[in-house]
C-alpha cells in the first residue's frame, strides 16, 4: 500500500496501486516534496509521474504545467464518457439534464487550458487562481436538493435544484441557461439571493466571453483571405473586449447599489452581442460563432432581468 508516510528523502521505489495493478515507481525526491505539500499527494504522484521526461527540471512551475496537461487529458476522458452516457439516458430527463451540465462544464474546463498556460507564462498569479478555482467549482459544486421542474417552451427538465435558485431562474427569460451557467459557480455555503446570483452570472459571462474572444481570434487567423469575414470577426472581437472591460464597472455598480449604471452596462452588452451576429448577417455569411453568442446573449439578458425585476437596492436611482 502506498502511503505518504513511507516517503523518504532519498530516491526510492514505491508500489502505487491503480485498480488491480500494482506499479513499481521510482519517485524523485524533489517531486516527492512538492506532492507532499498538496492535499492529495498520492494522486499528485500518480498523475504526474507518467508525464515526467528524463531530463525535466523538477520544480513547482514545471510540475504545475504537467498537471495542467494531465487535467486536460482526464477532462477529455470525462467529456467522452459523459457524452456516451448521455446517449443512453435519452429517456431519463433528470439524467439528461445532469449530463448536459457536466458536458458544458468539461468543455469550459478544456477551453480554460490556454488561459491557464498563458497565466503561468506571464506569472499572472491572480488569473491563475481565478481559472483554477473556477474549474474546481465546476467539478465539485454542491446544492441543497429539492425537486424542480425547469420549463422552457414545451420542454420540462426535472432536476435537483436549490429551491431559492429555482425561484430566481424561473423568473428569467431563459431558466435552463440560468441554471446551467449558475450551478457550477455555487459554493456550498453561498447565500442564494438575486444579488449573489447576479454576481455569479457576471463571473460566468466573463469566462464565456473570454472563450468567445479566443474562438473568434483563432477563426480570424484562418480567415485572413476573406475580407468580409475578417471584418465580421474584428467587430465581434472588439465587442467581446468591450464586454470584458465592463466587468469592473458592473461589479462596482452592484457594490454601491447603482441600479441605473447596472442597467446601462448590461443593456449595452446585450447590444454588443447582437451587433456581432448582425455583422455576419449583413455580410451574407453564416456565423461560425452563433452558438456561443446565443448563450452569451441569454446569460446577459438573464442578468438584466434579475437586475430589473429582482434586485432591490436601498438607494435605487
């Protein structure tokens, strides 16, 4: 049995049990010290050792990069498994809803990889913590259970949802998207009320906008020979950047209870998403980013609805 107490400072052999297999592994003492300081030292070793090259310099940064790659591979496995299981759960609406939430979160984690690696490269400690903390939340979110029917059009999705969140999302124009984009960011002891959910939605919008910006930027590089498409992507990229820049103003408005400023910022951001899609329509080009724009538009619209109909600041303008 492999235990952390058996780790010695000298390079030595360890039996790591994985399923029914016992693998004899040589643990480098530097890796040993790093993993020993984590909350899950055994898992740290098991998921790091396979990626270590012979001449890899072992230090916290190099091990962090290896862990990012390992997480990426494991997330792809999880996404593949969830997608396959979803096919077998078509007759179970609760299971379908749960798998869709997980699949959405796995995709979001995969899309965060390049931002995490960029943050490591730039030494951006704050961005690194934000990305990794967000990814933890997407995997380990926990809610107080209650039976709930999410209705959107003729669709009814039974799910296990916190009753307070249920009431808030039910009042938005897009209750399913409200739940799917909010649940991953809910911590166990978060007080659920319109302001806290609005805060969460602002963070979720920020992350989804970064994903949209990254996708549009990559597509722009591959469309350099098409001037109409290049123009469309440049409009979208400019608008995405503007939405990202508005985040601090939105959070400031929430913090000071500035209802008027909050409405102005959110309404403007909704328009920026529609302008992006309009650019493709005017150019008679099918937008390759309609899906992400549709979700962003719904997320921002939900935030605006929560602001107008549910948030009650003491100093309303």
